[in-house]
C-alpha cells in the first residue's frame, strides 16, 4: 500500500526555466512556489480523506481511505473496501523505525520486505514536503538527463538503502507530475517499474496539492484515487501513530 502513503503530501512547483537546471535549484524553486519554507514548516502534519478504485484479488475494487501524517517519520493509513461481499480493512502505522499493521482488526506481522516498503512510503512523504530534499543529507540530488524536452524538468533522488527515485516537473505549470522508480513487486517477487502521476491541483491554506493520483506498475493501472478533503495541521498527537499490542 505504498501508494497510499505518498500521494497527499505532494506539492506544487513553479518558476522553472528552460535548459538543464541544477537539481537543488529546482527544489528551491519548488519550495518557494509551494508557499515558501515558512509555510511548509508551519504545516508538517495533515489529515486526508478520499476514495478510489484499485486492483484487489484480481478485480477492480472501490475503496475509501483516511490518512494522517506528521513529518518526519510518522504516518497512519486506513483503507476500507468490500471484497466478494465481505468488508476488508487495512490499518498501517509508521513511527520512525517502527511499523505495524492490522487487517480486519487483527495484528498481522510485517515481513522484512513489507517493513521496507512502509519505510519507503515515509521517504516518499518527506520528498513530498520538499524542504527535506535540501536540508537533510540523506537525500542526494542530481538532474535527470534522461528526461528531455522543453516541457519537463527532472530530478533524481538517491537515498541510501532505497531505489533511485525519479521526479518529473511540468516546466510551464510548475506541478510535480510524476514519481517513478524500479522496485520488486511484493506479490510476485519480480522487478517492476512503479509510476505515480498527479493531477487536479487545488490550494488549501496556502499549500497546493494534487487531488488525483494514478498508480501504474509496468504500465498497467493498479490504483486511481481522489482526495476529497485535505486538512493541513501544525501537529498531531503522537498516539495517532501507535497500535495496541
């Protein structure tokens, strides 16, 4: 469910010029366009409510979701749907190096691979906040020279222990349009190309967010979701990111 964790935090970027920009300059321009470092710092937390469709058990399934996050390192996602007439609920929480999940109210242990996936979700969240990209030394940036053309500017983000992440920005509108990376599918254990595209941007409390995201794996759509409500917050009680033993 990594796609559930990374969508709401993505912000608007503007002010790019043509040519091959330096990666850090692109990010700094994005921070300014998103409302500035002060505004981003004011709202390190938030809550999101939405709905969508996903491929589940081999079929298209409608779902609803609720999320809460507090950067850095904390995230909570609740997904609910109905599969073959039965209600299904997934709850996942991440608090730094600790992560837990329940399915239909029962604690289900995470595998090492599953834990790594949730931790990548937190990394994607922090990338979506933009400011950590230049403030946190874990993130190494370089221009994406494979992304060519007058309409797009690309940044490659390298984080030790995680796949290389490619970010694509629209030069004209300034939006962050896409994040892609190569990884291993948990269900098939095969290498796969994951890509998330963003659209339908809206402004809330001075922050601009995409309200629609489409996730594909090897070119096949697996998730299409819409954010119905986004509430930026200055803080969230840490208890929101814990689960009972």
